[in-house]
C-alpha cells in the first residue's frame, strides 16, 4: 500500500495549513479561552482537512462528496468561531490578517474540488 494521495491535493494542503495556524494561535491563549472557544476552533479547523482525507480514502465519489460537504461545513464553523474570537478581542489583527488569505482561498477551492468529484 502506497502513501495516501490526499496529501497531494492543493485543497488538502491549504486546509492543513489553516488547521496548523489555528493550533499555534490557540496555544497562546489563556486556559479559560482555550478550554471554551479554543478547543472548538481547533476541532472545527482540524475537521476540514481530516474530512477531505477521509473522503478521498473512500474511493467512492458519492462518499467523497459527502465528506467534502462536511469539510465545507467545518470550514464555515471555523470562520464563525474566528469571527467571535476577533469580536471578543481574543484574535489579534495580525492573526486575523494571517488567516484571511487562507480562508479566502480555501472556500472556493473546496467548492471547486466538490464540483470536480462529481464529474
């Protein structure tokens, strides 16, 4: 059995980058914030890339599409959590600016990947 091919997908690489950036940001937060919002944001960000990987491993385009849709939902959840963190002054301007290009690119890439799977 060879290496999984999901690691070659640009959309997966971008989702993994988001998950890792979120992880490093949340690690800096105080314990209360980590325990309440932080865990939720990390889980939702991790879910984006793990669902892409799981769907790819199903070797069935219907299952793959379903997991990519779950990944898209997790991305939207992550965006919502990050918005709340910014409004609550937990996420800094610099951190938001670092995440913005990733988020701006990832959503259309997920939608494109979803369309590609169906063809």
